[in-house]
């Protein structure tokens, strides 16, 4: 068993099940919850974090909640015009992609500061159809970024359906039927921009552009964004 694992934690069923898997593999689990001005109801994850503390012990749960609005905006706007020209779509320079990338950047810094070598994410295959940041191509690029810092990035619940039921089986009652919720969620934030991107992907981009194109562009853009925003990352040397 390792000492510590960090988890990108929204309080939803996917990230919560990822945290439960981390509990099985680590002495302490660091719940990293990041938010910015486009998110609403950002405190809802706290009820799930508290239930994790009550179930597994407060000494095993470390919770960090942080506003990353400035970092998110820098990731989004840095050389955005170049990306729009290159990829010829407003869908690909996405707010969601910049949001998730900012979360990863901050997680890497947090890991470095606390000697953590592994980060879990709740990315799930059910969402990859309409969120580029949850496609396999995006995940593989992000794995490479973590590896460059001597860290491991993993999505242990990626191919698991009904993660709310799996979490409930492990005793977390607050996750019951959360996979059936839409627009407004009982245990995690709501992002109206994310909902617009979801609708755009489901109704236009994926049906007319295709799954393989979306995944290829997601991974290509992420690699470009990481390069464009490399100044926001810590030095590679430990």
C-alpha cells in the first residue's frame, strides 16, 4: 500500500468511486476540488467528502478546495486565436478542456509539494461522447505529462457503468441514483458552459464530424495547449 494518492474530486459518482479505489490502495487520499467563476453550486461536494471522512476516518482524508479561476483563464486564452485558426472550430478551443488542464496543472504542483506520485481521475467512458477531456486520446496525452514529472495518472473507473451504484455498494449513501440526474446535480457543481458544450457535441460535432475526428483533435489540441502553457508548469527537475 502506498502512502498517498491524490484524486481530482468533484463529488460526483465517478470521482467518488475513483476516491474509493484510492482508499483501497493508499493510507491517505487527497481530495483535490478546484473551481472557477463559471461553476455554480461549488460546495455540494462537501457532503460526500464528509461521508468519506465518517466512513474511513478523518485521518485518512485530506481535502483541498481551491479557486483556480486565474489559472483557468490563462490556460484558455493563451494563444487561443492561433488554435481557432488552426482547428477552424470554436468547439475545440474549449472552456472545458482548459478547465481540466488547469486542474491537472494544479494537481501536479500539489503532488510535488506533498511528495505524491499518483493521481486518480473520475473520467468515464459514458461521458467521452460529449466531453473531449474524457476521450482516450486526451487521457493518453495527460498520462505522458504526469510521467514527465515521475508521476502516474490513472482513470480507474473509466469503463465502469453506474458508478453511483458501485459507490453505494461500498457504503456511500449520498451517491444513490446520481447517475440519473441531469443539468443540476445533488453532490457536485453545475457548469452552464459545460452543458452548452455537451449539447453542441451531442447534437452537432460528434454526429457530423465523427467520433474519431473529435478524439484526434482533442489529443492534438491538448498537446498544443500544454506546449503553449508550459510556463505555468513547474520545472521538470525534482
